């Protein structure tokens, strides 16, 4: 397997870690699931404040993150310290974005996604798709000792993760997303961390100018019975997480299907278009890949777009397989 070979080569030549900084912990090697659960719980139960840097190698930003649990409600506040001034406040299932101008997708990213409090419910799926390793790493991050976790995909159609978890709480102090060559595509890391710090509830007020977004809890099962289009090929371990129809121009209907393996995710966009002269294309922006293709059915012309945190080859293969459900059933 390419992933296993690449990782072994990188470790052996010291491109990721040197022998002096990494060694296996036999007594903890069987506790991968417990560490991942601990990490998820940290985002559900801990009160903390920290300064975080995140980026993709070419572009780096920083933020201050605060989290507090109060009377059974989860509160968080993300104040972005670089780029356009903006703040994101979460109170339970309401997300409030504070910034000037209109809402722009990606303006207030969740840098901890997918390593958040929802991960615990996806462990079975994750462990079926990734080999998890637990190591002892003497590196200290933000003045805290870390346990080093690797999540290596069992196939070449997705990326790998490296995590450094705070030894006591399991909170991720640093996380890397790596391609098949072992290059870091995306990283976040705490530069400063204060544990057991309770932030005054007044700091989670949404009274400033901005706009609110209602977060919908993800159901255990998502119905796809209304879908007209479906990918004939999916990487193993990926399942539907969300589906909805959208209205386009001139009343044309479109569809959105989101799939995940518990860590990585991608979305299929199907849009009914006329006279779309845009070319078929595939692009990659660091961790995100996108493929656009056009197809024709007896109901008109359609643009199929697939966007996700996957290798370009995988995204292209998914996009090429998207077809009408009626045609899929007849195969």
C-alpha cells in the first residue's frame, strides 16, 4: 500500500520525526479509540482559552479561541486576529458571525473541524477506514506534553492525519493533514493554551452587528429517497451525511449531497443549467480539490461539481461516476 510505504520511508529517513523524538508506547498502542474519544470529549466538556495559528503553507492566520460550558450549554468564541476583522460566537445550536459586509463562505472557518465534539459518534466509521497509531512524542506544544497519534488511511483515496493531543485532557494541541507524499497540506497549532479557564458568559453575547446561522443537528440516518442523482462510485467508508434540494435560476432545481468517512468529507453539487459554456476542469487548493463536468439527460443539461478534502484523482473519479438514479438502477 502506497500510504504505508510512504509513511515508513518518511519515518525512516527522519523527514517527519527523528528516532530521538518518537518511540512507540506499547502500553498505549491499544488505546487509540480511547484517545480519540478523549479528544472529542475535550471539545464537549473543557473550559479553556488559547491562541492558535493555522494555515496551508502559503497563507497563515491566527485566532483566539475560548470555550466554556455553562448550565448544559456549549459556548465558544473565535476572534480572528489576522485578515478581515471578524468574530464567530456559538451558543448551543446557534452560530453568530460578526463582521462588516455580507456573509462570505469560508470567511470564519472552523479550524478544528473535523476534530471536534462530533467525532466520538463517528469512531466506528473512522477505525474502519484508518489505521490508528499511538506514540510517545517528547515535543512540547504550548508548554504542554503531547501524545502523538497517526491516522493513516487504508487506501490511497484520502489524506492522512497527524495529531498531538495534550496528555491529560486529550485536547489537540496540533494537527496536520498530509498528502500521500507526506507533505503538510493544512495545519493548526496552539501557540498558547490556558486550561480550566472559564470565560464570562458576557463575552459570548451576539448583540454586536452580524448575522445568525442556525446549526442543525446531524441525524443518525439521512434519507436519500428524493435524490435524482447519485455517485456510482464512492471511496470505501463514505456515507451520506446530508441531502437537500435547492432552487436555481428560472425555477430550476438543484441537489446537494454531502458524504463523509468520519474525518474527510466531500459534497456533490448538481445544477440544472442551460448554455453553460464553462469547461470541464479539476483543480486543487492545498487540502481541497474540485472537479466540474457537464452532462446531458432527457430533462436538460446539468453541471456536476464535486468539492472535498480529498486527492484530485479521488474527486474526479467520484464526479465522473455521478449519474441519474434511474440509470444507476438499470446497470
